[in-house]
C-alpha cells in the first residue's frame, strides 16, 4: 500500500513550554511531502527526526497566530541557502503573503526557487487537486481567519480479477479500459460486465487537520469518516470556560467531534503550556470517555493510515 503517514513536529500551543514545540506536522503520501503549520523550531525537529525538508512541496498554514507560522521565514530562507530549485506552494490566510514578502525584502533574502502563495477565504472549498490527492479548507471559528485542512486520496482504479482475465484471454491492450470501468466482449459476442471482471479498489484514505477553533459541531459532516482526525485540545474540562473565551476546544469537545463525524481515530494536541506531562493522562481520559480510539500527540510520533 502507498505510504500515507504523519509525523508530529510540535504539539504545544502559544506559550512556550519546555517539553513541547508549537504546532507543525509533516505529512507524507508516497514520496510527496507536505508541511502543516510551521511553528518556531520546525526546521530543528525535521533535522532531529531525519525528515527531509527539501522534499516539502506544499506548506499549509491554518492562521496567523505565531505558534502556527513563526518558523516559516526561517525555513524559506534555509531553502534559499541550500539552493533549492523546486517550486514551493504555500496555502494560507489573507495577509500571509504580505508578511513573508516584507520579511524577505527587508532582510535582503533572495530565493533560488519560485514561491507561490495560494490565499484562501475561510470557506469550505477544494484548494488543491492532482491525479492522486485533493485538499479542502475547513472553516474554523477562532480569533482570526482560520481554516483546517482535509487531505484525501482520489479513488483508485478498479482491480482486475486475475483468474477472470486469464480464463477469458482478455487482450493486454484492453486491460486499461477495463480497469477504468469498461465491459469486455468475448470472441463469442458475449458481454462480460465490468463487475464480473474487477473488484472495487480500497477505500481512499483521508486525514483532517483541525486547529485552532472553539467547539464547532458543524465541521463534523465536512470531515466525515476520516481515517485520522487531528483536533486541537488546548484545555481540559476544568478550564472549559477558558476554551470559550480564547476560542479553543477541550479534549472532550474534540472527542465529540470525532464521534459525530464517525472518524476512525482521533489525535489530540495543541496542549496548553499549563498542562504538564503528568496532566495529559487525565486529558486523554476525558477524550476517551467520549471517543475511545484517541491518542495524545507527542513530538516525533509517527502515525500511518
Ligand atoms: Zn495555536
Ligand atoms: Zn490560534
């Protein structure tokens, strides 16, 4: 199966915490790499975990709070120093391009590659598509325009049933069209329907990256039955009032989004600096009481789906 995997580079929130870096995740599909948010220190984490930053094709920024993009200018100028030539796309909110362009200009940084900004409006929309993958924005409710992202594979072609192909002596030059859905007419004129010659491909895999947001139940139908849902869980139940006043979520709220969406697995992160390592067990218990298949994000953690 084509590798589809996520590595956590940072799972903290805005205030610095000793054990955690601010938000960043490295998503890999086959040999294609994407960076999701780029908090301070993201370059160092990629070095530490042996992840090639030069492979990154796209960077997806959720919003303009520093804990989600203050590592970006450093990474972009490193690419320049390393004489990167591959073009780079950055998806993000209005204002991001102006900030980065000003930083590049005033620091006299010259890039060796083409940088393209794709600015979204905070609505549900398809913002990228190619032969294999689609990416959607998921509008969130935070203190500044914010979108999460949904990554999904496109459905593969139908799979040939080998013994049928062999027993019917189907010519090689017809196999591609049968995989694409065509029927086969045998030498005797009999029509073999596609359903008898092929089987359905495996279900496309999907990953949703949701940070930062106040509890927003209406995102559940947009996310649907994702294989993995990352949802911010900045606070525990004891601080549920802070979650509301700062437009963040609790672990229990993240779990209830996962449950109502029908997600297969939930990953929680963006922990408040006030939550120490020992507090995370309770935070996890609050989430698993609603959605049992929940894991705590930890730096360096790799998840495959
Ligand atoms: Zn944040
Ligand atoms: Zn924020």
